[in-house]
């Protein structure tokens, strides 16, 4: 791992990583998709609350693991203790190829899309956009030339954040704290401005769509909306990736996880209530830029433009929050001889995982080129929750394998609370696959996103055996590791 003497991230910095990573894209893009899937303001708020509670329970579970194993690399390190090298590698590969890079790509896409509100970035003609098609058998089609102006700006954003994190950990953390403070202040002003504008109507909070959904159609909508909400909450795990760089990690990892996720739940619920106050659920479903449209309705078009600019700043901070933490997984894999050794080299001058950052930036570029926001978000959210499910099961494994290991924090309500999380995560994973296949068969989506994520993750299986054969006997004996070092 990165030298523990370089623990430069305090409690405030850790909280800013969580809030900054979580809030930045989904809350500004996903309410429209969710409103269309649910067609009900009550269900819209309920899904946000349920997803927030489940995410908070997940944070409590990972608080125990993170305080117990405060190492850089997060889930990759945890899975080695829980399940051994094979599962840990598959997670690390999925993190590199799907979860982490796709999340950075998706957030960058949002930031660029909101910039398009002002810049009017160029697009190719519909014929040219569809002139190049990448067909993936049994999964669907990708159009790399679609929305090329927004994609180009997104690539520039990824490049800039990669360079910043390449040269300094402390500088990127300062930017993260600063951007998070601005982000929370902007969102608080947005919520207050909408509610005190006098241009909304409380009836919108209970007025259902003109085309309500019932039965299995509603259940499918809830599953789809849950995916969107989980995507918007994703990022709370990022603080564990930099565990070796956090001051007093046994104390600060649990504290930052709980307070950071709780703050995000509160902000999301209040913000969606504000959206509904000025925009009926049907209007939200038709709005590509919900926050801008809501503040424009409340305070006028000029205010909408100002908020759109602020959202660009918020999304930019989220790109940094994800970019600074997620390359640490690939770095940790390479340090344990389970990835290309080049990725595990710490920069001799900047003391950053520079090569791993470059690899993540390059793959994020490819995701931006080939995907769209909704596709990228659905892919990484599904695979991330499959991983969270394994991690929650792993808390029972660690309790059995290492009962005497010091646990500075123990999850509340064990074993019932972790079991509840496992049941919900398992239901979500299975129902998402079912829903994606149905949507593909009915022609609603061009790609089966969940299966595409699984297919990319499975490509890591032959790579694992390659690295194991290349470096025989290199595996660290976890049981002999002193975690208190």
C-alpha cells in the first residue's frame, strides 16, 4: 500500500470524499428517468428514502470492515481477507473495467451535458451519428459518434482531473473539500430558493401522473427507479479506497461513512421535494435538466442558468472525488502481483499511484466515447451492488475467520441488519437482470446493461490465471498479516 506515514486526509477530508463522490450527477439527471418509471410523487420520494436507508446500512457494514482493515485499496483488500485472491481479483478487474471508470465517465458526461446548456456544443447529423455502430452480440448496439460535442468535453474533464491527482494527493484533497463546501451551499440555496419562491404548489407533492402505473408495470418501474437512486447514492464506498491515507482511520472511517451518507440522504430527499414543489411529476419526467428547469420555474430563466453553472461545478467536484480514490484499487492489485506491475508503481516524486491513474483515465475515455449517461450509470450501478452484496456476506466470513481481531467499530444490529441488507441487495441484483432483459426484448433499451457489466467482468477470469502463473508463490499470506502495522 501507499506508505502509511503519508496519512494526509482528516475526518473533514474523508467526509468531503463521500459527499463529493456521491452528489454530483445522478441527483440532477436521474429524477426525470425515475419520474417517468414511477409516475407518482409518493413513489418517487419513497424510492429515494428506501435507497438512502439501504445505502446507510451498507455504510454501517463497511464501517466495521474499514475500521478493522484500514488499508489503501478498499474492497479489493477486504475481499482478499474474505474470499482469497480469485474473488478479490474479479472485483478489482470489475472495478477497473466497469464500476470505477464507468462512474467517472458517467459523471463527466453529466458535467459536460450541463455545460452544453451554455456552450451549445456541436453535434453531428443523425445520419452521421448512426453511421458507425459497434454491435455486441446478444447485448445490443453502441454508437460512438452520438453526442460527440458533449463526449469531447467530458474527455477533457477526465484528462484534467487525472493530471491533478497524478501530481498531488494533498492538492486534490483540498480541491475536494473546497468543491464539496460549495456544492452543499449551492444545493441548500437551491432548495431554499425553490420553497420560498412562492411559485410552486404543495399539491404537486401528492398529485399522481395522468398516466399512473399499476401491478407488474409499477413493480418494474420501482426496480428501474431503484437502479437510478442507487446510482445517485453510489460513491460512499470511495473513502475506504484511501484508507491507508486517512489520519486515525479506525475512528475516522466509520464516522465519515455514517455522517457522509446520512447527509446525502437528507439532501436528496429535500431536493426532490423541492423539484416536485414547482414541477408536477409528469413535467419532471419530460425534463432533461430537472434542476435548471425547477429553479427557472421558481425564480426565472436567469436563475436557471446560474444554477446550471453551479451544477457544472458540483459535477466537477464529483469527478475529482471518484478519480482520486478509485485508482487505488488497481494500484493495490498491482502491488500484490495480481495486475500489471507497472500499475503498482508509486510516483517517486509525487508519491501518488500515477500509473494506475493514467490507466483509469484512458479507460474512462473509452467509456465516454462508446456509451451514454444512462447506459454507463446502469452498468456500474448493477455491478457495484453485486459487489456490495458480496462484501456484506463477507462480514459474516470475517467474524468466523478472525473472531479475535480488534474491531474498533461493530455494525449495529448484527446479524439482523447485515442480513436485511443482503436480502435486499440479492433481490435488487436478480430483479435488475430480469427487468433489463424484459426492457431489451420489448425494445425499450438497445443494450442489456446488467449482462454487459457481467460480461466485461468475466473477461478478467483468464487474466487472473495469467497473473497467477506469471508470479507463482507471490501471494501474501493474509492470515499472517499484522493489520495493526
